[in-house]
């Protein structure tokens, strides 16, 4: 017989969650574990309209499970059970809101969960047939159809983004179904990559065929149409997903090894969609707002990589409104001057993007904070007591000074000697020859390596 609950407040709701998860004795039977989880999920499904209206509400409830001894002891049973019995087979948005939410927050708590999700949802026969994660294909289809409305979509989009952070696009996990075009590769870690010879890289043409412009265009339309929503979570989630897709395509470009791939005409569908969109005002404003307020290095790098491509792709030179570019200049100034020494790699990435921002966009025609920018750049390479200036930072600053202060503003670039000036110019010419046009490459210098040794060309996290 079904239990009837009478909950008068949020406090009663959370108390009931605690009661459901509390076990006086350790549970050892997987069948019992799954029954407890089923009851917990069913309870959340039943009362989501009353107590789970926001992402914060959902997170608070789900962390009751994640922080419980039951999950600590049996997470390797709970996650596969949720995937098999709910995430993969349910089409009920109320049910998926909870199931996807658990996968999302469990994955954020432990990235290995996301890797396991991708592996568990990619059957052996799918790999043999060149197909990929059934869950990612299902998520993409649900986002395209806007299943469950915005509340459900926030969770679905965020889960897609988190899965992208531990994945790399590749042939094995790129489904080619005409209906859902599953396209995310389940190369879930560097070790998994190295050990899996059966994962082969896609040619640019195949990658474009799989991603297609329609889904990217659909996501951009969602960004523009939800720009005025009071709840900004969905809008920013879609933008983050676009950033992750851009990163995935950059990795394919950077990883091209065969001559046939290198000679092919490479087109980034995210850039193409931005160039062809009638009005990307909301996307442009919100991406600047996101980099202005985020403290996450991962998100900053994803945004900077897309900005670099925009500012080095001629049709997109004037994608941003002039006022928005001025705000972006202020963000760059703040970050360049305020980042700590341990964030030198991130500072260098800002410097790499700063040159095309100042040289290629409308900013080149404005006197906006030129003297302040100049002084800030000089301060980065000024001699400091007991601390030597990073040589890469010196070179990047001098590049900005040569290209922008000298080339655009007509200012005097006071390098130490004529030989040094020639050396700076030589670096520019060599990198252009090595990397090709900006629209065809991710920009070798933008592919930075984090302090922990993780190559950001390969992973987004």
C-alpha cells in the first residue's frame, strides 16, 4: 500500500529524506540498496513541484543522497542502477529531472562518475558499429525537443556540459543516426585514450556531418530567446554547452595527424553559426558577463578559446557590440593585473587573446583606455625585486606592444635593442607559418597546459 505523506514545510521534506536514507545497520544486499534508492527518487519525483523548483533546491535534496553512508558504500551500485532503470529508458520529464540531477551532482562531486556514465551507456556492440553513448544521444534529442520545459532542460544541458568535460570527440562514440546524430565520444580519460587503439580520430568532414549546423543553430536560438528570463541558469547552461562543443572541435583540429586531415578545409560549426546568425546580441553580452564574474579557471579558458577564434576570424571581427568590447577590455585589464603568480598560465592566455581583441575589432578605432592598457602591459614586464618575469609573459606582452601600441596606436615601443625587436617579429612570422590561418586552427599557443600537467588540448576539465 502506498504511503501518504503530509508535508507542511521544507523542513518536513528534508526530514523525510533523512528518514528514507537512514539505516540502523549497514546494508550489504544490492537489491535492498536499489529499493531504497527507488523510494528516494520516487519521493523526489512526487514532491518536486512543491519543494524542488530551483537548481539549488534540487542540489540540496540530491546531496542528501550523495552525502549519505549508503551512497558512500554503494555508489558503484546506485549509479548503474539509475542509468539502467531511469536515465536510459524513461521519457517522463519529471522522472528524468531527478535521475539526471543525481548523475549531474554526483559527477560534479566525483568526475569518475561521469566517465563511468559514458562507459556504461556505450555498449560493446555500439563501439563495434561505430556508434557511441546512448545517453548522450538521448540527451541531445531531448534538448532538441525541449522535453519537460526549462526546468528539466537546465539539468539536461548541464549534464551534457559536464559529460563533455571528460570526453573527447571521436569516431567510436559519434553516432550517425539521422534522428539524433549522437556525436560525443566517450574517451573519458587520458589513460583510457592511450589504452584504446580502437578509438580512431574523425576527419573534419565526418565530424561536420555528425554535428551538423542545425543543432548548433538551435542552441544559439535558445540563447537569444531566453535572454530576458529571470532564471539565467538555462541560458548560461546552453552557452556553456556551445563553449564545450567549440573546445571539442578545437581538439579535433589540434590533434589532426594525417596529411589528408591537415590539407582538408576545416570549418568550425560553432564559428559558422555565429557568423551566419542574424543577431547574436544576447550570446555576446552573456559570454562577456560570464567571464566577468566567473572564478572557474576551466570556464575562463573555454571562453577565452572561443574569443580567440572570434577575434582571429575576419567575418567575426565585429561580432560583439562596441560597448560590450569596452566591458571586455575592462575585464582583461582586471585579470591581467590581479591574477596571482600561480595563475601565470591563465594570465598568458588572456595576453594571447588580448592582441587580436585590440588589433582586429572595433577597439582599434577607439582611444578607449589606451594609456591605461599601455601602462598595465609595461607593469607586467617591469623588473621586480627578487622575482624574475616569466619569459613567456615577456614575449606575449611585447607582442601586444608591437602589434597594438606600435602598429595601431602609433606609439613608441621601447624594446631593449633592435635585435630584440627583430626577434619578436620573427616569433610572429614563425607561428603564423606553423599554425596556418586563425580560422583553420585552434591557435597553438592557446592550447595551454595546466599546472598539474593535464594537457588542455585533450580535456576540458
